[in-house]
């Protein structure tokens, strides 16, 4: 059975790359950075912390 974990959107703004992350545990949050690598690192770190602290089923 599949279960919704999170949704991640990457958008290009006029001066920065934007990532919007949505999950049931963390809600909706947004990350901005000048480079794709910096934004992706922020998203990875946040999701890793969220999933590691989530209770297991």
C-alpha cells in the first residue's frame, strides 16, 4: 500500500531558486537559495530530520 509522505516543488524565481515542501508532519515550508545545490541540501537535511524522528508504523 502506498502512503503520501511529502511533496516537493522546485521553482525558479527572479533571483533565487525556491523549494516548497509539504508533509503531514512538517506542514508547508519554503527554502530559498542562490544555487540549486544549496536549496537541495536544505530540503534533504530537513526531510532527513523529519523522517528520522517520525514514529515507525
